[in-house]
């Protein structure tokens, strides 16, 4: 089936939040902290502004607790006299003219008595920089399997390495925005978001309103990638506060500069590996330390750290593993959810480290992976026994074959020996991604989905999971149509409006198709039972029974419902971090071929092969598009996307100087799927959306190492950074493997 | 109109006339107004999107006298007497290859993408000197990885009618 809303998007008819008709409204704007830390001693309003025309909101206007409700209740809606990061919201303004607003906002001076900020998450904070607990550690987690110290002591070889990954800006093409207005007593907030019920919860909490007096509606969302997971709650609250105070609709739309400066990014990370190996290259011990920069509030950092450490050991069998994780408080703009959610950072380190190990042992990098890849019956670092029947070696073999890896290696050797200025190489990464919330998370969410039968026999899917480009509307239509045997044209997917749809959980963690789609299938079964049919009834029989039911029950709603149930045989202990971390893992092997120009030190990816096993592929066009988009986002993160920092805030908050890949920067991404249907996923599917961003960076860095002899340990591997590495290589120096 | 007003100071409004999607339009515009805002907020043509506001992303691509431009960089008063065409002027039937080949995901870049792509389709002679990837490099997309877009343009070029338009 083709994407449901494609034609509306292609013709420009799709209405995003800033496109909605709105009468008699005010524009909203946020006034932010200029300093990374300190007490707000004064707020000076410009004298040449007609202030009575403006609505001005500060923290005293918040009816409930001054908190954006999330994991911890630590982040204020508006700073109350103290700021912890640059761009922290301090005041809100509203006015009918956007230009007048800009002038007014510029005239305001927020005066901060500065205190020493903590700005480097890698270094232990000085005493004056401690602001969270006794050591600025937001969260500490550990996974222990076997006895890693003993195994390291016995290992024939120990290879150490330190790896770093930078922040990444989402650059969803639609900047964030919200509209808040009132329908009678009900506050209605519409906007671009991934998680309507997160926004609802945050509004209820800080505005002290009961659920019936708040309604949240997702508007067509122009990309999210995690950037619209937790942050939209802030904008929703800001717009709502201005609407409450003014009594008028308020529209708060970020421009690109504000969006890049003030919203979350991917957590920067530092990962240290100490790996014990047998002479044959078998992994005997993995000692891994993962440190991430959380920024100035807890936000989602504990769960990002969790996913980072669970994926840190890679898809390999090893009996003795210790993974220690820390999320650090700093006075940076808080980091947040971004596609992959910690796993890309830890798997960059892990997969680059595999190649460093191979080079140290004088071993082939493919062979090293071949002997260590998890086989069915073996267990991951958390002790999760893998027995899904997927042939992980076959996934790798297919990637090698499609990329003509061996043949090209020989070709590269000849090319590099003769070409004056260009160097080519290929790099491999084998990796995995757990789908759905970690551990007991899915149980805690208590997700519910409804499938309604309409009086005319049509089917309506009701869930809080949203379309942001990844294909929810299309896949949900296909799943409902297939389950009930009806035509896709007879299926509609309800707008994600909290007044109508049940809480099926957030649109994150590669869970929408696999988990929510599974609930949808069961809700469809329930609908069928409610009209007196068994699960074998299909098509016209179902629709006739629905119409008949409505004739017999005029005016009553006909709704099938399903709630999440943990698949059998899954167990997780959150206190020991042992057990089944995810219901299913998707498996992948990616090969990047690069060409480095020694004159400019620029790296170009000239071929990319992405092979993955994601259970049953439900919609080949959408699935391929997800992989290609994820890979290109990964290419950007690996080679060009660099956040420049000034006092913990992004200094290059423009698309002029924060570069993302264009069509001319990347090759065609060649995609192949191996299919091993997952019995507990909708239609046999496993989660797919995040997997493709885990592999490109290590594959590319490994390829650059092959091509040039340099030893990259950090991304983004910009030309400037590669030049430094190549100068070191030129002088025949080994790169020191020391912590920064 | 749509509750928006692009005129900040009615006294300074400049009266202009131009052709929009084939029809004459007369209106008063603020001297500082961007064509993008005039289209979106004054004329309620919201198909043209703002992605960056500085001419980098191409989401606001329109044709000015037949040539693609970033409407966020064009002061509205400059289009006096010119022809402006927006995504709303495109023939939906011609967009079928884009629907089929996965050219759109989130859709925020899409109007700009199809404007540039349609222009390439009308000027296939450009492909003698430039690749599709080069010609599309002014339109940033964060979802598709560009394969869906590039494939769609290639498909559209194969459709009958390619190269017919005279601009």
C-alpha cells in the first residue's frame, strides 16, 4: 500500500501546526537565560516598548507546581530566580505582531549573577561546580555478568580503547510549535509532537488541571527523530500559560535558530573499553565504561544511559562482562531523546573497538566478528538468552556479498598503491537494536488500543501513536485491513486527540509497529468478538455484522480494545539489570565504502550496503525508506554534523554552519532485509526505526581507518579532525590511547 | 485573512501587483516582508514551508518568473510585475512517481522538493551536465536519505510530458 497521506504532502495540502487557520490570536515568544548558571538578579524591560500591549508571563503565573513532569520533577517550566543553562526559559511574551514581539524580546535584559558552571562531562567536577548530589552524577547503572577482573587477568591479550561521540541536532525539517486555545473551559493544545499523553500529563501537572479540562491534539508532524518526544511539553506549557493569561489563542512557533539553540540533542558520550581475548580472538572479558552528558536537567538521561549500556557489549557472546554507566549533570542545554537513544553512541565505540582489536591481533575484522557473534542459546550482557532463530552470520555474509567486500578490499589495495591523492577503504559494523521500552517499561506503560466499528461498516483505529513520516498511518491501516480482511479504503486512523484516543504509549523506541500494532491486531479481534464472530471471520462478514450490531444498538459505540500483555517467558529485574532487556532484537550488518581525499582530508561515502533482519517487513517501500533515512542521518553524524559549544549552548545554531547531508553528499543506500517473523510482533514485525542509525558511524570510521591508516576514535570525523590524525600517522606516531 | 497580518505598519505598505499561480494579485506589503510570509500569512498559501529562514533548506522553494528560488530570501516588493508559482500550482497527477517511489515521509521538505523536481522535469537538458543528486542538493530532507527523491525524479523524467513546459 502507498503512504496514505502522500498526496496531501506532495501537493502542500497537509496542514502542519503553523499552517492551521486561526483567528484573533497572539504570537508567543520565549525570553531565555544568557548565562549557564547563576541567580537572576534583575529583569530589565526596554523603555521604548509599549508594554501594556504585551502579555508577559513569568514563573509566578504557573497555577500548579513549576515543573515539566517527566522522570524526575526537576526541570522548571520557567526559571524561578535561578538558571542552570544558557537559553533556559525565563519569561514568556505574547503580542499580535511577531515583529513587535521580536523587538520587545530583544529589549529585555535578564541579569544573572554568574556562578561557576560545569561544562565538561568527561572531567570530574571541581567543588564549586557540584550541583547535583555530591558528584554531579545524574544516574549510575551497572551490568555485571561473570567475573570480569578474573577473566581479564587470565586473557592472553587485553586491548583497551577510548571512544567519543559528539552531540547531534535532529534537524526535523518542521521546527517545533504549538497552539493553545480554549473551547469553553477546556484547554486545547495542538502541535507537532510524538507523545500526546506526555504533553497532557505535563499540562495537567503544572497547570493543576484535571484531565477532562485539558485536550491535546497532534498535528501532522514534520519529523521527530526523538526531538519531539519530551520537548513539546515545554512549548505546550509555554503556549498554554500565555493563553491562560491573555484569554486568547496563542501560537508559539520556533524558528530554526531558536529550535537548534534551545531544544535537546543527542547525548555526547565517552566510552572506554578494556577487552580480554584468547589468542584465537575469542572474547573472554569485556569491561566497558559509558559516560554521557545529560546537561542541566535529568530529562530522559537515565533511560538513554540504560539503552546505551545494554547495547554496549555488541551482538557478541562473552561470559564475563561489566558495563558501568554514568549520566553527568552539566550546565549544558539538556540532552534528550534522539533516534537510537544511547545505542548509537555505545555501538560506535564497540564496533570501532572490534576493528582496533583486529588490528592489534593482526586478525581479519570479519573473522573476529564471525567467531564472536551471538549464536542461538548464547546470552547477552544482561543474561538474555537469544533463541530467535535468526542466522546472524547470514546477515553479515549477505552484507559482505552485496558490497563485494573481499573483492573491493583487493581493489582498494591496488588503487591506494597507485593513486596520488585518493585513498579508498571499506568498513564493517555488525550490531543490534532492542525494540520497545527497556525491561519492564512496556508493562509500566499499560498501553491500550481501540478499534471501532462504525455504523456504515467502516473500521476506525484509535491510538495515541502518531505519524511523523515513519509511516504509522499506512502501517496501521494495513494491519487493521489485513486482520479483518477488509479493504484499506474502509479503514481510517483517528487523529491523535487525547479526548478521543486511548493512551497507547509514546511514539518512540521503535515500538509503534511491533508493539502498538500488535495491540491493534488484538483490538480488531476483540471488535470481531463483540459482534458475535470468531477470529476466522473476515471481510464482508465482519462489516455486515458491524452494521447489524449498530442497527440493534442504535447510538451505542462499538469498540474493540486490547491492553499490553508481556509476551510469555520474558523476565527482567530492574534492580540487578539482569534478564530479558527487550522482547526482540533486530540484527544488522552494514558496510561503508569511503574515499578520502588526502588534499582536503574530506571523506566521501561512495557506497553503502545495509542488511538487516527485522522480522517480517510489513511495507517494503516504507521500511526501505526508514533504513535509507537512518543511514544518511548516521553518515551526517559520522562525518559532518558538529555542534560547536559556547558555555554549554550550541553556537552554530543555523543550517549555514551546522551541516547535514544533501543529496549530493551521499551515495544511494543499498538495502536488503532478511526476514524471520517475530511471533509477538504485529504481522511478525520487529522494531525498525532506530536500528539504521547505529551502524553507519562505526562502519565509516572503520573504512577511513582502512583507507588511510589513521586511527579515528571520535566522531564527527570532520576534515579538520582527520587532518590531525593523518599528520600523526604521517610522522609514524602511534595514536596515544589515553583518556582525554 | 487567516488571522495573520504581514503588514506591520499600514502607512508604510507598498502596493504591488504580480501574477500568482496564473492569476493577477494586488496587495499592499510591508517593505520588509518576505515572499514566504506574504504567501503563507497574507495569501493563506501554506503549502510553501519555512524550514530554516536563511536559504539553506529549500523547503520554501517557489518559481519566480519560472526559476526556482528560496522565498524566504525574497522581499515581497521585489516580485512586482513578476510571475510567482507555488506548490499549489502543480498538477497533482504529475506527482504520482513521487508517491510511488517514497519521495515523501514527514512531508515538511516535500513541497520544496517537488517544486525543484518538477523544474528539473521541465528542463531535462540539465541532466547533460548535472546529476539529479547535484540538482536536488538545494533541498534538504532529513527522512528519506534522498534515494526515494532521486528515484522519483528519475521516474518523473521518464513520464510522458517531461520537458514540455516553456519557462
